[in-house]
């Protein structure tokens, strides 16, 4: 039996920031990538599990007033970069440049590709979303803080979430849960 990391917290704000992008995010929501809703004070949980190959699978559950949304991803190291496979089956992948800055974990996206009809397609830079993540420990509050922003060229901020969570690691009674691609 392995371990699971469990975070419980609240996003001060979460979801789609752009009406233009909502139709695309309705599709993304079907695959657990992102969602079209937007709200404030959104309760959420995250569960992190390690695969045998060292990759980390995450399941984030956000509880909006009218619906619950689930996002899944799997992060692995490939050629010195973190590669985040988003959604059920990992249909969208982003290469992440990860660093530590002033005690925070900072990740910025590079290349992005999408799998359509079984074929991987590289997203051209001119339309490629840019993702920025900052996660840090707040010593005074004794909790984690996270800020994720997705910016589209020519559109601006279209999606994101920021807030806090408490985190613990415990024995995993459901080690197969949240497996992508099943």
C-alpha cells in the first residue's frame, strides 16, 4: 500500500475569465482538463499519488454552487522537463520549465501538444496557451498557497485559480484511483 497526499482548501477565485473561451472550455471539461464556470470562494480538494515510474497523478475536485468539477493530470519528468499530461487519457500535454524562486515552486509552460484522433499535434506558438504556476508555503498561516494562470495570445487571461490549502500525506486505501487513460 502506498501513500496519498491530500489537500483541502479554498480557491479565492477559480475558473474561466473569458466569455470568448467558454465554448472551448465546455469541451475541455468533458475530459477533466479545465471548465467554463467561474466563481469565488470555491471549496476544493486535491489528491496526489505516485505511479511506479515516479510520475505524480493529481485529481482536483472543485465544488461550485451549482456543480462539481474534476480536473486530472499526470506529471512526469522527460528530458529534463516536467511534462504535464492533462485530462483523462492525457489528451493535452504541456512541457513545464520548473524552478524555485524565493522559496516558491514556479512553473512556466513551453511547448504544448494535443492528441486528436490518435495523432499528436504541436500547438503553434501563435495560438499556444501560456501557463504560469506559483506554489508556496505560507509560514505564518501554516498552509500552501497556489496561483495558476492561463493566458492566450491575443485574448489575455482566460482561465486560472488561486487560493490556499492544507496538505497531509497518509496511507492510500485506493491506490488505483485517479488513473489517467482508464
